[in-house]
C-alpha cells in the first residue's frame, strides 16, 4: 500500500502539470487513485471533493465511461461516510439518472447503494433487509447479474444484504450468507471492498453467531479473528478510516465469544469516541447501539440509557 500510495500521489501531481494533454484518460486516473489507493490511507471524507471534481471533468470532456466509474465509486463512498443521508441520496440519484440515460453497466452497482440509503431513511420496501423497493428488485438484480456473468455486482449486492441483515437483527440469515460472501470475495481479491465494510460486518455477524450457536463457536471465532487481522492491517495505514471499526469488532468478540466484559467496555467506548472524532456518523450510531445492547444484557442499565 505504501508504494501504491506514493505512485498514486505522483500520478496526481503529474495530472496538475499535464491535465490538458490527458483528455478522456483523466477521470479514469482520478477513479483509480482515489477509490483503489487513497481510500486505504486518506480520510474517506477528503476524497469526495476530488471525485466530484473528476466527475465534472469527465462530463465537460465528454468522457462517459469515466463519469460512470467515478459516479459509481463516489456513491459507495457516500454510503460509507455521509453525515447527511438525504443529501447523499439526492447526489446518488443524479449519478443514477446519468447511468440510466446511457444504459451503463455501473447502474448494476449503484442502484443497491441508493436502495440501501432509502432503506436507512425509512423509505425502503416491506422488508428492510431486502434490496427491493423504489429503485430496484433484489431478486431481479441478482438474476440479471448471474445471467450476465457479472460477479462483481453479485458481490456488491450480497455485501449490502449482509449489512442490512445485521443492522435489522436477522443474524441467522446473515450467518447463512457469510460463507457465500467470503467465497465470492476470494474470487475477486483486487476489488476495493473497503468501501462496502463487509469485513467488519462479517466479523460482527460471526461474533454474534458464535454466541448463538455454541457448538460452532470455534468456526465463528476463527472467522471473526480473521476479520480482526484484516482490520488491523487496514488500521496500520489509516486509523482514521478503520480503527473505530476494529475497536467495535474487538468489543463484540470480547463480549459474545469470550465473556470479557472489561475489555468489551473499553473497546466499545473507544469505538464510540473514534467514530465521533473521525466524523463517521453512521458508525458512531452503530457503536452506541451495540454498547447499549451490551449494557442492557449485562445489567448496566444506567450506562445503556446514557
């Protein structure tokens, strides 16, 4: 990552000097550097102005492909770090309309992001754990992706489904999907999965499943601890983006898999503090909710109310 980041910064510096000669290639360089390299190091929020700038360049230069790529990746980053979900959804709708106009493949990846935003705002379908509602139908999207041999779209859809199942408490269903997502991820190791948070959610689900299914404790503990190692590697390069996620997962493992209330309390508190400090509003709310569950179940009712 260090070397890739240095070369990425070099590419961006060269862009400033030669951007008039790069033409349609410029937006692709923006998308590659900011959503596959810089997202591992720089605060996610800091990437949004640069990506929007790249999108505008793509539109002005007539680079349809580049604008679609940037629109798709910007939508994913907005889902990960937007503080105003309503404004973020409106921005993503603009990208979607552009994709629909050109019937572009990036629509397959962006509609699930928009549908999740609508669900989180309370505008989803009857079942909030399914990506079926105003802008898409989950079953049709998965069938179309499978028929079109679009494995990346299948991974993205399932990664978001995994997140929704966990958030709405359908742990058993989420546990059934974990193995499939892990298998799909192995087929595409270079995919920029950081933005979709599936590593943290695979870990969180595994911690709960190990608690719910004692005979399978070792299996779920192994998966959860693998996700800890992944987040530790990511935190090495960007504590801003990943350390609060690591602390939340460590808290859930300490509580659900080891019964270590002291470590759990400390890690929950650190996750809450870091998510707030680093302006990840949704992650902050999630950490508060999970600590509230912990406090309620362990008898710390006063702390839970706080």
